[in-house]
C-alpha cells in the first residue's frame, strides 16, 4: 500500500506550481502530465501513451463493399440498420 503525503505548495501569479522532485524522478517519463478535475480536487498523473495495436483486429463488421473503395465502405459503415 502506498503512503499518502500532503505537501503544502504555493501557486505563483500565473497559476503554476512545482511538482516535487522525488515524484517527478520516480514517475515522469516525459514532461507531460494528465490533470483530472474533480470538484475542488486536482488529480495529476503521468501521461502514458496508449498502445492502440491491442485494438487491431478487435472489431468485426459485415461489409459487402469492396475495401479498395473507401467511399462505399464508409457509406455502408454509417448506414443505420
């Protein structure tokens, strides 16, 4: 179980704050973070790229159109059945 630590931090006039060095070194792999706003609470987590390849071949569609003709494929996919 991870321990929770409270850190009092000041926000400058531009709305910036400094993330603790230990947290950055341990969790950040890039300079990008995700912020989730939950009322008065802001949750900050490291941004992680999503592996979209796990979704390849996961969708099946019964398409009668020739796959080389994308306009007809798109029209068929948007068709309401």
